[in-house]
């Protein structure tokens, strides 16, 4: 099939002579209401509440709030719903009692019983439609003089089209009679399937997040605490050029967390795609969304994703890790773990050795204190930022090189040069920002800029060009992360020199 195909590989060995889309996050979970057929982008808590409703213990509200309070800016919400969930609806009749229109909740759930629709007499002519949600008026239309005008006004209104849709009964033309405020009925939440299988409702929702939304970090906060869920996240991350943020149950001890990763079956450390996943421990405390004077505990996913987003936005790409000082908590108030556990340096180091990133309290504030992927391929994939950066490059190449699909392959190499220059235009800003590691000789001479791009006759033989395939070979050296600083202090006595 025509298009742009980007393949990635690993090469080991010596060196040769504002708002960033990649920083976004994708959360899968339940909400009071909202679209479930696809992921919806929200940029602040106000937008989340508009489209997905308020706080219920266990739903995504607290995670979205934490994400935005801690510095995140782009968040896709993918609502998970039960197979037997149903959308509420209400019919309206004309003066003869015949149904002329049906108002249906925009998506499934019991929330529809809190949505009322009322047909009011027009101020001058016709009727007005009033929609009320949770006791607050969200829309009162102007006078409407036909059934088609009613349907088009409701379905075209930015105030209510995410809540309710209107449909005209086949063959109907009469106007509905005035009514009292009437709630939609038969909306139901149903019962979620949560067995981490392919028919699990969270897993099904994960599969509805489209690749064309771009790279980022994906999580199922508070739910994905077992190996089956982790592998679903890893599979999704690989297929969609994202990274998977994984965590443990709220009751998990440090020892149990390490064992669940090291002894996972299927294996995690040696999984061919393990570089796509990063693990974090423990849970965190935040102000209770229902009563700010209290606190609640949530999985660390949202906090971690927010600090990743903040670091990516600052660096203009995902090569800067969201750990250390930049991850210092503003909203998160503390760590939450079993009473038998403490997060001291020794325990943090033991988690790091198990390829789990610890959250620690430093100078009185919570910080992310790790940048590892779960991969055992230390030389290539120790840091999650390596995969994150490669994902960013893949995404940018796919976007930019689409402009050259179906261009003529000329004998002078113009297309080759255009493709090469476009890729260099992606990599050079990353190099300047420190995301790629430049190689220098001992005398200070630069050996390479941290990348090479080859689009030439050598990798594009005539037989290949004859079938329409143009190849660009790109090699990059992603900068590592300084996750340990060692200071050696020597004490000299009063008569000794200080060296």
C-alpha cells in the first residue's frame, strides 16, 4: 500500500567518525458520562467536566485533575463502558398523541436520568427547547418554527450536542406540544467486564484509541495493576508509537511489586517490547475532589504523565525525563503505601534494581525518582526516554514525508535530497535541544552530530525504485539520562595537602 512506513532498529557499538504533541497522555477509564466510541482531547479540568462529568470514587476525574494540576496540558480520555450499558431517551408527541421526535443521550449511562428536556411555548411563535443537566440550564433555544429546525438546532449546538441528540420520527412534520421538564429514561451503566482478557471493557476501550492521534504516554490508572493489563498496554504502545505507564495495586508492598515484575509470566524483563513500558511505585495522595480538607489515594499514573508532559514541553520533545527537580509535586501531597512500607534510599535503590521507578519525598516534596524502562537490554533501552524519543522521530517522519508520497523519482536526485533535508530538519532541532548525543574526538573535533541520514543510490537501487520504493536510512544516538551523581570526598589532615 502506498504511504510512509517507518521501521526502527537498535545498533550498539562505538560512535562513528510550547506544547509538544509527544508529551500528551491517554487515559482509559470510567466517567459519569461522555463519548465512548473514540478518545476525546481535553486541555483542562473544565473541559473534562463538560464532556465527562464530575467526580465519583474510582473514575477518571481525580486522575484528570491531578494531570492538569501537576502541569499536563493535552489529555485524551477514552471512556470504558459495559457491554450492557444503555443510552437514555425520551419521545415527544404532537397534539394528536403521535410521536414526532426522540431525544437520546449522546452516550450510554445512568447519568441520563439527570438530563431533562422541556418543550416551552415560543415567545412569539412556535416552541422553545430547554435542556437542563443536574439542575442547571445548559440551553434554552430561541423560537423554533418547524420540526427540522428543532432537530438541527439541538444537533448543531455546542452547548448540548455532547449531551443529547434529536431525531425526527419518519414522516413526521407536526410540532411537539409543550411539556413539563421530562428526564430521559432507560439509561444504564451496566456491569463492566474486568478480567483483563481481550473482552475486558478497559482493554476494548484501549483498542479504540487511534494511532493517528499521535505519540504519548498511555495508562489505565488504578486498574492496570496486573501482568495481563501490563502486556495489553505494552502491545498498544508498540503498535501506536507510545509508551506504557504501569503501576501496582494500592495494597502492594515493595517486595510484592518487585516480584510481580521480575517473576511475571509472560516475562516482562525479556519481552522483546519491554522498552515501551515504565513502572512506578507507590500510589500518591491528593486533596479529595469531594472535600478538599481530606485526602484520597490514587495510582501514580496521572502524576507521572503530568511531569513527563511538563518536561517534554520545556525541552520541546520527550528526551528530557520527567524526574528529579522538574517533577516536584505541586498538587500531590504525599505517598500512599501499606503501613509496613517506607520509601527510603535503600528501598528506592532496590526498586531501581528491579527496573521500577520509585516516587520519593525530597526536601518535603514528592518527586519522580527514576527514568527506567522495564527492559533488560540495558545498553540500548535502560531509559524510557530512549523509546519516547524514537517514537517522536517516527511520528515526525511519518507526518513530514507524506508530502513526498507520489512525487516523481528523478535521475538528478532531487527527491532524494528533499527527503533527506526533511529528515535532517526533524533531527537537527532535537540535536540542538540535547536530545541526541554528539560524538567528539579527544581534540574536540566533532565526529558526528548524533545522527546520520542516507538517501542515495547506495540504498536505493534501480530495481527498488522501479517498484516505487524510496528508502531513507536514519541512525540516531539518543542522549542518556544522568540518574546517578557520585561525589568522592577526601578528608585531609591539618598537615596534608588538599588534592
